[in-house]
């Protein structure tokens, strides 16, 4: 039942339901004939991926298919692991709660499955999103790893309680001293709370044994320390306690190079250094040595270039951040830009830029797949096309790093979660101008518009709006996709023709841009 | 002083679960404010009491209603009775006998003889429709007491203290065929107090109040954001859940004590004691909720996880997409009523499409669908017009009338008393010139508790 529902994905409620309501997705899917880029291990020129019950059970050049597997021919396409978005607040109602210490909160309460963000994630080949509040906080809520499909948060969830958000850089309105004072205070208060709890627990146990409390507070606290049960912690302290015991991940924003040292020390002092991921600001890379010494994984800022002017000479200095981080040998993840109209929105674009700037292809690909998966503690379950991992596969029309490539299909846990051929929204957006005005197909073929329907009916003149007949409405199914597209042939052929012409247009505009640059550009 | 109690008791009730947010400092300031407000309010109350007393006198003169008398014996001879029972009975050319405040008999005029001593009311072209029930009303009390936003959740407040038996709004309500309303506090905070089920006619508070508490008002999101520093859903939902969990813990502690499972008597808490009926399912949670994620959270938190009787008020925008979750929850035995309004449609910019909210809920297979006005957001008399709007966008007219009568009566656990025109039920109905969903129709007469409380022939409102 769960699986059936998944098909009517939350991320896609509005746009492109992939299978009809009630259709059960096949338990076994075989994607055959495509080029496989597994990220882990060498590429396979023409191979097959078999997904059974949501998990990959075979990857290889020749795979024997079970008789009951649904075979999908993906010849000429490229199969790539589902991308992992390492750190994103989108999908929440607001980026931050305006509380200093919000560790009791959970993004579970704010994730909105109907956000366009999730739908776009699918379109962009992202199958896993780490939803975490943004950086404008002191201690933020608990984060969650989700897949961009599902009607509610439980159905979307891949991993609850993924980590605690924290910021080593000042929240808006604070300076560094205030920020650090609040951080220190939070953990000092935790220690104090724990002492009091220990004393209380000792007294409780003594009372249960009908004994007097025969020792002083200091001794009682010592004895009571072992008596504290996990459920004794209140909401305010439970998560911070887990964190301090190294049982919860911390995602610490270090917005500037100067914050790295204190952040590392703080993590070590409070017991979560082994579980910390640093989320870097634009110029935090300047502390690359410190980050290297710490050796913890990092998430890079969405802006990969860092530009600054020398204050004396005015000379512009540009640094390509991922190169610095990669050269330092750090495990890093790239992020998509929250502005959907920018190219940086695509993780594949971010990775491609890394390659242009000299980062190894494997490193760049890992930064959008297996690295974030590992940071989330899901390295064994996600991030590459390997046997035993989740059946999260993106079918690209060509090399994923080529910007003219389309995401054709997305499988999540073996469920066909996205199919571009059925993406009504994209089809409509990509329509050539005037296509909507084209004459409709002969009657009876496409959906009939309301007026026509009325003319067909006898006695249609009585009242233009008869409320009694909802079933006469164009769509009786509320979940069904957006209005019918009037395009003549909504098939693969139509789409590919459209794409070819698009590509030509883009090439043309690029050529024009290049020309203007070489003529009038400052570098000429 | 009372506020201090609130804080103290809250901590007692929570046991080792302390209040997470250090609202104590902030509470001090609010307390002073509240004290000032109380003085003001006291002045207002006095004035209001005078006004109310005057109003009562005037009304008694106008309608000739006197509580001391027994309800009259009435015989309505009408063109049509919408019984609104489970069999969807409609009786044409019917007689409805009313005595002792209840419906004595309903049937075809040819089959029901009118006994001696009954005042015969001949309205042969008119329809009798059960009195309308609005699950989301603010006008039965004083509007200035709508939102008491001391904390982000204020579980101890009760609209019973604001009921105004006679006001112009209530006259408007019964002149529009609305006979029962759930008076609830505003949605300024996550939990803003108890609702009161009230009739729209009567001279004293005890006259009009049907049940108190009638509900607990929860505002899931979409207004409490304005509280204090500005809050998001992550904090609001945490806050709502925690408050309800405290109340549940309180109830369970007492329930265990009452069952004799423990000899340790729990401390009495005036704040959470009112919630016990909620967990005994004696009244509902009426929830201000709309937008997909918010409705989803309401269904998940209140209905699915806490198993409360849940009434989804508003349920607007793309909330109807939650219908599959509601279907699942209903199948699992949960109680969820969707009382839609006052926004009739949602313009979906991404799809470039207009969705009729009620129609979409209905088409998505949500059978327990009603309509609210949020009066005074939409005038109370326009409740049937709200349903008509729902039908304009594709809902089914008969269902629309059901959504004004039987469904909300069921939602508020009043269906054994009102909601249909059946023998034994309270005589509570409107006599209409025609289909109540036809905007041209007017309610000519309203009966509550077997008494005629509005008669356009005596004094017409419009």
C-alpha cells in the first residue's frame, strides 16, 4: 500500500503523476542497455541494473533477469546514482526558527511535501535531500533525510534525526562573542542540568528503597549519574545530551575562516567532534590547513568562486573553492543553489565546473553522490550504483555532466518517481511560442472543453453554471496532472525534436555570446 | 495572580518535562499587560452587561418568547421537508408536528392528522430544512475577547466567559436559518482556549449554551506566526504537540488514579483539567488549518497519532490534496470532519487553474465534508451561500445542504439531538421559501427548541 501511494508523489502532486492511481509499481525493475556510471568502480559501457524490492541486486554488463522483472530498455542513455543534496532548508516553511537554542525542535514539523522544491529535485535528478534548517541560528533543530516523494513526511523519510544544526558564526544581530557565549552557556547548562538530574534520580531511587538520602549533594550526584535513564531527559536537553555523547551528528556552520579554530575546539570539548560536518561559508576555505588538520568532511558554499579585491592595488583575486578543498584532501559535498533560475541549481553543473577547474572527475562526482551519503551516515545505502544499495537511479539522456543532458527518468527505491515524457509542466514550459493556439485534434480525441460539452447536452441553456454536475467537469480526479496539453503528439518523438531544436537555439546563442566577448570583452 | 498559577501548574503537570522555552521572563511583561487588560475588560463587561440586559428586554417584547412557558404545540404544513437522514429522505407536501420542544412526528400531509390544540402554520410552498450548524463562529461571544495571546498556547482559556446570548449577530444568524454555532477563540495562538456550542437564540448564557467545552481550539499554523518574535511551523507544531501531550499525561495520570491503579492522587490542574473530555472523546479539537503541509500535520498529529476527534476548519488552498491520508485515517477508525470555508476556491498559480475547495475535497473521496463561515469573516447568515459557492465550483447541492446540517452536527457530537428532521429530535429548523442553496431563497421562520425564534411575518430582518 505504501508503495502504491508513493507513485502519486507529493513532490509531483501538481505536475506529473507517473503511474495511474492504484497501479502497483513492479517489485522488480531491470534497466538494460545503458551506459552505467556507478561512481563506485569503473564505468560499464552497456550494462544492466536490476532493482528488486527497492534495492539494487545486480549491476553489470551481463545480468540474468528474473522472469518477473519489468525490463526498461535504456539503450543510449546513461545511468547514474541518484544525486544527494547534502544540506538544504528548502522544503521547510521558513529557513530558521528565531530561537537561540532550538535543539528540541525537529524539521519533521515543518517539511512541506507539496513544495515545488521537491518536484524540482526530481527533475534535477536528486533522489535524497537532507532537510536541515539554515545557518542563521545558534543551535537549530533536528534535521532529517528525505526522498522527494511521498504524501507525508513519514513516507518521505529516509533517515530521521539526521543531525543537529549549529552555527559557529554569529546569527543575525549577534556578534561572535554573544554567539559563543550562548553556545557555551547551552552546554554548561546541560552539564548543570545533568547534575541536578543525577541528584534527583538518586533521591528517587532511595525513596523507592524506603531509605533516607544519607549523603551530601556532591556524593548523591556522583551516585545518581548512573541512574539517569534516557527518558529522564526533558525535551530541551535530550538532543543536546545525545550530541554530547557522540550519538548524534552535528552540522556546524563555519561562515568564516576565523570560526574554524573555535568550532573544532568546541566540538572536541563537547564530545561530538567525531560526528561533526562543517558547513562552510564563502571564504572559510582560507582555513584549509585547519580544516585539513581536523580532517572532518565539509559542505561547500553554493558559490564556488570566491572573489576579493586587494585593498591596496584593487586587483581582483579569484579562488575556485572546491579546488582548494580537494587539494587539501578533504571529503566534500557540493550544494545546489536555492535560486531555481540559476545554473548552479543543478548539482551536475556544480560538479562539471569542478572538473573544468581541475578537480578530478571521480572527486567531483563523489561530491554530489557518495560523499554526502557518507556524511549522512548513509554511505552503505546510497550514493552509488552498487549491489545492496537503494534502487535510486537517474536515467540521463547523455553524460550527466553535459549541460545539454536531460534527466529522462528517476527511480527511487525502484519506484519510477519521475518520467520526463509525462512531465506536463516541463512540456508546457518548453512549448514553442504559439503552440497553444494550434488547432486542436479532431473531436473525441483530446479532452473536450467545457463549452463544447455543454452544446452537446440537451437543455444546456438552463443556467450557465449548473452546480449539480461535478462529474461533467473536465477532471474528476483531483490528483490528476495539470490541464491537457494541446500539443499534437505528446510522445517521445515530439520531445526529442523539441530538444534538438532547443539545443540548436542554445548553441546559436552561445556562439553569439562568444563572438561579442572576443570582440568587446576586456580580456581581448 | 492567575497567570502565576498558570506557570506554576504547568510545571507541576509536566513533571520532569520542563517548559523548554524560557518564556518566564517574557511572561512577566505579558502578565502586567494582562493585568491592565483585565481592568479595561472589567469596564467593558459592565457596559456589555447593561446592553445585554436591555437587549433581552427588547427581544422578549419583540418575539414574545418567555422561558417560563412550555414550548408551544405547532403543526407546520409545508411543501417539502428535507429530512437529511441516512436514507436521504425527502417528503413532499408534509406535516411536521412539534411539541415539548421536540419534533413529534413528520410525514406526508395525507397521512398525518393534526391533533387538537396545535397551532397550524400553513406554508404550503415552503421547505423545512434542519437548522444550520456552523462549526467555526466568533460572533456568539464578544469579539474583543477573540484572541488572548499571552503565550503561544493558552490552554486554560474558555469562550464560555465571553458568550453573549443576545446580539445583533445572533439575530442575523437565526434569520439566516443558522441555529447552532460553535463559538471558538481566534487563531492567534496555537491553542487559544475552549469553544462553546451555543444556540443562536435565548436570553441567558444557560439558555443558549449547549455544551461547554464544545471543543478545544487549535491553530496549527497560519496566524500564530505573528506571535512575539515570529515563529515557524517547526516551533509551532512542537509547541502544540507538547501542550497536548502534557494534557494527555495529566488525563492519563488521573484516569489511572480513578481506575484505582495508583493510590497517589495527582495534583489538580485547572488548566489541563478541561482537556480530559477531549481525551475521553466527549468533545472535539477544532483546528484552524489550511495549506497542504498544515492540514497534513493536523491529520497526522491530532487524528492519527493522538486519536482525537478532529475537525478540520477552513481546509483551504491545496489542503484537499490531503484527502488520501484522511481516507486512510478514516478507514483506521479515526474521526476527521472537514469543515471547509470561508474561501470557496483556490487559484493555483503553478497549474494556472481554479480549484473549488469543497468540490475537490468531495471528488477526492472525503465524505465528511461541511462548510463554515468563520463569522464575522463571512456574515453568519451567509452559511448556505458558502455551500452554494462550493456547488458553483463543482460540489453536489444535496451534499452541500448535508454539509450545513447533519455533517456538522455529527462533527460536534450533536447528531443525537439535531441535524435532521426526525421524530424525537429537537425541533430546530428553518422554514425556507425554497432551496436554501438558491441565493434567492429566504428563511421565513426559524425554530429552535420548539419555539419560533424568528418570524419574518412578525418582524423581517431583511
